[in-house]
C-alpha cells in the first residue's frame, strides 16, 4: 500500500494501491510529501498519521473532528424537493386550500441554505411538512436533532 504523507506533520494525504516507488520513500506528487510503502493494513487518516522518524503508522494525539454533515443535509433537501414536486402538478392529489402551505414549505427548503453556513442552521430553518408526514431530512444517518445538538 502506498501512503502519501506530509514529511513535517505526518498527516496522511492519500493512500491506496499503485505502482511501487522503488525504495518506498520517493517524493509524492503532493507538495511537501513523501511516499511510504507498507503492508496491507487498515488506514484511517482521521485517527492515524505517519511518524516521520520511525516511518510507522501511529495514532494521532488528537483525531480529526467529524466533518459538518452539511453535504448530507443539502442532499436531503434536494431529495425532499424531488419528493414533493408532484404536489405542484395540475392534477396533484392536493386541495386548493393546502396548496399555499406546500408552496411555502418548498420555498423554505430552497431558502434554507441562504445565510445558513452550517447543517444545524439549515435544519433549524426548515419547518416540518404541512401534512406532518416524514421528510427526506428525517432519514439522515444521524437524527436531525442530534445534528442540531452537535453543531450549536
């Protein structure tokens, strides 16, 4: 396995299988990095690094923080818009009195990312569905409430 690592910090930049770099310590195509060849082993760059002195894979003193799940939230918002598109069609099974609430809900979905830089802010800006049914947002890996609690 080839591991491209920063020679100063030991941060793993990339890893995978590829051509052997000869002696195993050639320069990487990443600036300031070298390549370490190791036997096949599980690598998790969030919690591991290369010790630049011993050239061994070691645990990081402080693991990288979990990324903000904003991309998952944006994908769920897109899916929610797709899931409710049919409600605005001419022969949709919706009453005229319910239509304004759905139009406002869909507008809130589109506006959720405007001025909201985090997933928690986006989720807080999105109301429940007008009919109270489950949303695509409710199927995120972590419950929206957990995301809101983790990123306040």
